[in-house]
């Protein structure tokens, strides 16, 4: 049978190890997300450079101003569509990374809570007589902290969902505006 200080020491060590593992996992996920964004940006920059070169050649070969403006207008809608596709891809990457962060954090917090509750139960079994009120207060505090975390997690998820919905709405509005402007520019 362990003494109470040894139980807390063991629990603290296990908690620190779990936090380090979580930190390592989150750092890895962050780097994966950054890698994906860098790859997206490099691909977009390369494509933009190639398309700009081709467009410049077309514009320079225009025989008169009307052909020049016609070529310029023809580039408006594809450019807007590419910008929208980029924004959606970027949002998907960031949303996926955020979801992985949330999932890992929730799993870690749930495991830590389970360990803390188990430790409190074990310590309360070995607590000296007359300490029942202190143990009950401690258990209530842990329960309240868990309830607060759950509420925070729900609020965070709602905020992220609202942000994603607002982004999707903005992209759709931009798409609609681009679709209206492009045909007018071609005329």
C-alpha cells in the first residue's frame, strides 16, 4: 500500500508524462498543418506564375484594344474561381488541424480527469477519520472543474462552427458576386 505523498508523486509524474506526450502530438499536428499550407501556397504560387506568364503573352499578342479588353475580361471568372478554391482548400486544412487538436486535447483531458478521480478515490479510502468533509469538498471541486471544462469545450466548438459557417457564407457571396461580374466584364 502506497502512502498518500507517494500516490500524489506518482500521479504527478504520470500527468507530466501525459502532458509531454500531448504537447509532442500537438506539435507534430501543427507542423503537419503548416506543411500542408506551405505546399498549398507553393502550388498556388507556381500555378499563378505559369498562368500569369501565359496571360501576359496573350495580352501582348492582342491586335487591338478591343481584343486586349476582351482577353482581360475573360480572365476574371477563372481567377475568381481559383481564389475561391484556394480559400476552401486553406479552410479545409485549418479546420482539419483544429479538429485534430480538439480531439487530442479532449482525449488527454478525459484521461487526466479519470486518473485524478481514481487518485482521489484511492486517497479518500486511506484518508484519516474525520476528513470526509475535506474529501467531499475536493470531489465537488473536481466535479465543478470538469463541468466548467465541458461547457468551455462546447462553447469553443460552437465558436469554431460559427466561424466556419461565416467563412463558407462569405465564400458563397464572393462566388455569386464574381459570377455576376464576370459576364458583364466579357461584354
